[in-house]
């Protein structure tokens, strides 16, 4: 369902149903900066470790640590060990463990986000390494060019916004440089999943004057505005996403060190104080007793991690630019975790399902609709629920190009 925010936007509604593939832009293209979600871009690592329990220091030189499906399948212990973060209790920020250096390849391009794993292994496993390739290819058919009219802003997705000051500075410079390189044409930010939270915080930090000069629109795709129950599963018991060869408890250890897991944990904005998230034979856990939850899963630092990301999770006001919020629904999504006697937290739970995009609950995806009545009258707010659209499949959805067409037409008629 479409939700135009102002009557003068209704003129663009006639574009709904126009085939985006048939659209031929006239005039300067509206440049795009794409920001991925958690795990939505490659990471590279270099090791300088003496000895490890799992003998994970044998590789030399830079190598792709994320995503490398072959390495995951043959031994998740090394990937989990090398992607661990070390927490500094004084600064309340994290860093790589000693002996591990990481870098984010592909700044300014979308190539390292189109395919997370470009190897034959990923292709043979049903092209599991593909991520944003269909979105990019759709724009290329309109005449977009990589590194010029469509650029990428990948990041180390283990670190939460409070540890990403350098990244935010680079994003600002990338937007300004892309604007200049495209005849002073304002930018469309397209952000998937957690990238929407990152870019929302970025936009809230900028002045109105800066946003008015550089930003044409902000498009969010399946952003978990209020978190997702699946993160409680990851924190409690770990997840292997159906890959039986992988020990979920090994991945649990790794994910508990990642700052961004706390960014994606459910919040009281969408879950009431008594909405049960985890049910066990001993007690139930909801927003009202998270202290007991983290104590009982032996991860008391989790409460501090939640406090560290409070600013990014709670100040979810309208970002102050034209905003288009697209999200999926109709896919069974974890709504509550149920553990039998003696199973919590180290055994895998039974999962009660609700509505959402398969990863993020609908109540969280819909949070953006609160901006419909609260936005500045000078800006557009528009949301659409896309039935039967999964968390990652939304990147393949033609409605993204329809929205881009709307933005383009609106810009020409200003």
C-alpha cells in the first residue's frame, strides 16, 4: 500500500505501475550512494598471530574473510576466531584481537557488495554470494555507471555507530564528491537493513543546510528500526542458519563480541514491557527483565552493549529529508523462542513464527510509518509494504526502481 505524505505528491502516484525497466531518464541522472546491511560487504584480513587453539594463523597476506563460503563449510572455528572483537571497558569501544588486521575493500564502488563471495563455491551453492547485484544491474540499464553515478559506502559491520566516526566522515566526503562529480546533482541514499540505521544517524547529525544542498532522498529497504527477535536467538544459543556442519555455539561466541548485534536487539519501541521474547521452563524474558536474561545466558556485558548503542536506537525521529521506506511482509519470522526443560540457553529452541521479512519482525519494519504524521511539511514521507518479500530478496524487487523513477520525476518538476 502506498502512503504519500502530501497532496502535491499525488501527481507522482500515476507512476505506480509504470514498468521501471521501460523508463528512460532524461537530463542528469540522480546519483546513488548505496549502503549495505550487516554482512552486506566484503571484509579482508591479514594475520600475524603466533599460536591459536584452532591453528588459525596459517594464511599469509591479505585474504577475503567475509564472505568465504568454502572456509565456513570446512571450518567455522577459524573465521569465528578471526572475526572476534576485543572490548575496551574504559573507552567502551571494540577492536580486533591482537594479531588480526582487517580492512574494508571497495570504497566508492558497489563491486564488493554485489557479490560477497564471487567464488565458484558460492556459485555452485546456488549463487549464495550474490547480494546487491540485481539492484545495481537495474540501475546500469538506465545508464548509471559504477564509481560515478552509483557508488558504494561499505563498512566494517561489526562495529556500531558510536565506533564509526571515521566512517561517517568518509560518507560525508563521498556524498559531497559524488555531488560535484555529477554536475552538482543531489544524492539518493539507498540503505538496506542495518545500513538504514547507520544512515539515519548520519542524517540526524547533519545540518538542514547541508542536507538541503546534498541529499535528494533517503530510501530504506527492510530496516530493522526496532530490532529483531532473531538476535535474541543469536545471543542465547547461536545460529548456523541451517548449515548443520557449523556449530552454532562457536558462532555465538563471535557474535556476542560484535557491537552491532546489540544495535539489532529488540527495543521497547515495538515490544511492550510484557511481550515475551524468550520462554523457558524456568522463566520468561521480555523488555521488563532483560537484566535477568543477560545474566542467565552468562552475557552480562550485553546490557552495557545495549547502553552503548542507546543513542542510535532511541532517537528515531524523521531524518529531515525526503524519505521512502520499503519493507517486506508475509514471510514467517521468529517471534518468540521456546526452550524446553534444561535446554536454555545452550540448546536450539523451538521458534514460534509471526509476520515479517523472514529476519526482521513486521512491528519493527513498520516503525518508519510513525513519521507519516510527524515529518516536516517541506519533506516527503512515503512507505510501502511489499507482500511476500524476504529480507534480502527486497534488493531484487522492481519497486526500488519504481521509487527511483518517482524521485527522478519529482526532482525534474521542482
